[in-house]
C-alpha cells in the first residue's frame, strides 16, 4: 500500500502522489509506457530509493524502516537484474539458498520448467537465459509477495506461457503479485486488476473487464465490390480511411457487433490488430507519457 508516494529526481518527477492498494492474494498489473514511473515505484517499495514524501508498506511493514524484513518476505525481480557473472546457475541457486534455506530444490524444479541449463556461467548466457535465472532466484523461496518489473522481458513466447502458469500457481497458493508491464495482453493473462500510470501519476485503477471494454482495435477490411457506404456510422468506428476497395479504421466495442455489420457485404479480407497500450493511453487518458524515468 502506498500513501501519497512521491519521488523527485531534482526537477524531474519520478512518481507523484501515488495511492495504490494491492489486495492480499491478488495479481495486480502496473501498466504504463516506458518512462511512466513503474520502475521507480517498485524500487521505492523495495526500499532501494527513499521517497521525497509519502509512505509505503508491504505486509504491514514500512518499506524503509523495515526494509530488511520486507526484502526477506518479497521475491523481487528488478528491471535490469545484476547477477554474478563468474558463477554458474547452480552456484547462484546455492548462494541464495544459503540465505533462505531449503529453497534450492524448488529452484531446480523451476529451471526444468523454464528449460534453463544451470551449469552455464552467467557471463556465457544470453539475455533470455539471464532473465530466466533472475526469475528463478525471485521465485524459489516461494515468497508471500512477488514484485516483478517486466518479468517477461527477453523471453520467447513459449517461455512466457510457462511463466504465466508458474505465476498463476503462486497466486493459487495465496501469493500476492505486483508486476509492471507495457504489454496489455500479458496483464490480461494473469491479473485481477490493473493500475495505469502516466507521467508518474496513477490515473486509473480498473478491473480487467473494465480495461477490456476500453480496448481499441485497428481494423482493415477489403471488399470485393468496394467499400460500402455508411460504415463510419457503425457505433464504435472512428478514423475511417478508404484506399480503393480497402478501408482502415479504429474500433472500440463488441467485436461480434462489428463482424455482423460487415458480414452483409462481400468481404475479401479482414485484418484485426489490437491497439498498443500507448494507443489506449492516448485515447482514454490524454496524450503524452513523457520523461526518461522508468
């Protein structure tokens, strides 16, 4: 939980007056473009940064006065994990196990699920391998709280799917999950609620269903007999652009209604692409998510 959490870097705003509550046992997605303030918030929660003003607690513990206790109870994945380059994965697991005790076995199990070779040294590993290892180190003690900054960064789609399953298992076991992302679909796979941050401010907290209702789609349709008149009058259709027998537009609403509206015509091709998260921000929360702070 945060209360008026604020962090300034000189004249640059990292986060400003963030009031955030993550309920016990829920998966909460922290959404925003790069530079919105996601990483700053997580570093504050872990006691790695000191706030300009405001406060934050994790499991009832003050994030700064009780930072050691917080770190003992949280599995933390930073956005840019720093790993000992000379060590192998096995050696790192044993090193962390020396602090937590009894967690190495689960770490090896996670490595098997993620198909990670623990005999390889960190300096010899690809970005994706390093990300897998950092994930294992955060998860292996089965902490009651997981705080993860872009957990699927550098992972291939198949590994992402395995990770989603692992995170859902932890949530089913009662863990609370807070993770940041700029990937709307990733958040939909895991989360119960999302917080949307822009320019360091929390602009909305919504359920997944509420967010889906605001999802934008980019539609392109090719008609054999030319673009039918009146398409722009279909509810939810905006920014219509006709090019020959093709039409491009943005659509928000029930996709079934749109399909039924165009099914009455001779359709040659149909393409549907989900709008990016940045498009969602531009549409619903105004333009611009700026700054260099992550």
